[in-house]
């Protein structure tokens, strides 16, 4: 698994606990850091592919990633029926 992109992220210089908040305010703060990150897309894809359940990854919360995965699953099922 190639994770070299992680060193280029806005999070590289931040403490990990920033991205594993215990409340909604913390989630929003982490998402603001991710908003201008040059590797945001790679980070999000990493979290989705590896089913990372906790923390803010690629500018998304756990709930947002669950919704994205569900949407991808439904899209794949629809495509398989065609």
C-alpha cells in the first residue's frame, strides 16, 4: 500500500488527535484543515478502500464516509443490473 502521499498532507505537521475529535466542533476544525489539502482525494480514497471507521479523513467524517460507501455500493449494484 502506497502511503507516501501522507507526508504531503496538511495533517503531517498536526497532532493526530486533531483528526480524531470527540465532538462536532472538533470534526469541523479538522475538516477546515483538510479543505485546502493537496492530497485530500488520495486521503479520502485511502479511508474508503481501507474501511477506516474513525476520525476525519479526506475532509470527511465517519458518517460521510459511510454514506459514500453506501452510494458506491448502490451504484455498483445498479451497473451490474444493466
